[in-house]
C-alpha cells in the first residue's frame, strides 16, 4: 500500500520552483554567504575562538608556562 502525501505539503514541482527561485536570487557579488544566519554564526564562532585564544594566552603568561 503506497503512502499518500499529506495535502498540506507542497508538491515536488512546487518545491523545485522554490529551489530554482532561491538559486536565481543570489547574494551580493563577492559574498561567500548565501544565508545571513550562516554569516552571523561564522562571525560569532570566529569572535569566540579569538577571545578564547587571547584569554588562554594571558592565563599561560600569568602561570609562567
């Protein structure tokens, strides 16, 4: 018995049209991030990494290692 697709889900044709529309609408030229959330997460992780290294360096200097 085949499963029927629930009526509230979009059809495969509709999903394909949405994907094509998203791929046609690219970010600004020169940007490596297609999604603003990805850019924000990247910046947050970069800041946390730099801060952790700075704090770790200060701790090592204070402990004399």
